[in-house]
């Protein structure tokens, strides 16, 4: 028997992954089941599901759905494949979901939100078939994908009217990487991002309607946020204000700050994967605290 670090095992296939999956669209994602969760305007939207080894439909395992970043304009579902490989090895059903974006499908951000809600709803609707606990479905994502995950937890609108909306599209936990959480100025706070100007055209609705911060009321799922203080795309101040409001409303929210790090610092393949590994370990600890995972692993035992 050989004992190796679980994250080292996942990281050792970097060049294969980059060549086969990250650049191509639609992506080539090995080791996952490809499933169409929604068809809209003739467009098939897929998710890729990673299941734990020897997973059975009676396991009632927790799940997580990740949404890629790209400013609601572009991006690739393969972005979070390594996170899914790790979490499925830890016992979760881990999923990456595609959604419509501006450059490929000509849609504004509000339609991205609709697709994200559809993905969460599909997983919950089909939980029994895939051995998933419908009450332990987390959502995660980076940048615009982080916005979509948070939007599913906070926005009352933008559900697809063709679906059974009695099935909730609200996740039970949030794992957010430099997420977009504030889409318009906050009363009493200094204006922090000129990119908010003219946003209504880009997102297809009034920014108030799509801003997780401004729609945060009542019970929001437990949340962890990873964010670099040097982020010039999504100012660190926005996640600080979001976290402050979460606490004020009695919600659980942990903000993990990375001093001086820029937008996208957490991604697989950056800085010899040091920050990828660090954020994944902290994500693991958060999910352990919620009872989604057992105690954090130190090693993984595999056969020669």
C-alpha cells in the first residue's frame, strides 16, 4: 500500500487536465456523468456529476453544485473539476454545472441566475435517484459563478416558470470564491467600483433585483467566502460589507482574507497550487463543521 496526500493526488494530473478540459468548450470532463438538466431555446444545459467510490442511491450523501466564473459573459464548467474530484473522494456528490452566458448564447446575467436556480432545483428534484440528501445541497462558485450561488440563496425572483417552483432552488450552504455580491452602491458607504456604472444593460434588469447584498433578508445558508484583499475586479470591501450584514441578521458567514491576492487567486494551477490547496483545506473544514464531511483527512490510502 502507498499513502499519499489526497490533494497531492489530485494536483498531480495538472497538465492532463489543462490540455483536455480547461480550454475546450464544451469541456471534456473525465470521471463524471454528463446529464442534461435543462433545455431552453433549443440549448441543452448539462451538469457533470462526480460520485464517491462505491456510491449507492441509498447513501443519502451531501452534494455541492459549482458555477464557473467569467463575468456572465464567458467561462468554462471545467473550472471547478479539481474541487469536485477532491470532494467526491471525500464522500460528497460533487457537480459542475453549465449555464448560458452572453458570448455564447446572447443572454444577460438574469438568465444566468435562472439557469443556476434550475440546476439546484434539478439536483434536489432528482436527489433520491442519485443518492443525494436533498437537505444538504451546497452551492459554490467563483466571481460571477459565486454571484450565481449567492443569488440562488438570496434572490426571490428569476425562477424558470416552466419548472415546479414548489421544489426549492435555495442551497443549504454556500462556498464562494471572490464572489460578486454587491451590484449597486450601498447607502452610507463610499462608492467602491466604477464598473457598476451601466450595469443594468449587461444584466438585463435593475441591479437591485440581482444584488445578493440588497436582497439579503432572514435566513441565509451558512457561508464561507475566500477573497483576496488585492482584488481589483471585485473589491474586498464588498465581501466585508456582505459578511457584516450576514452577521447582523444572525446568519453564519466566515470571510477568509488573502492578503494582497488578486482576483482568481484560488484557481487550480496558480502559484504552484499553494492557494488552491489552502482554500480547499479550509473549504473542507467548513463542510466538516456543517456535518457534510467527516473529520478532515491527512492521507489517502490507495493500492499500488
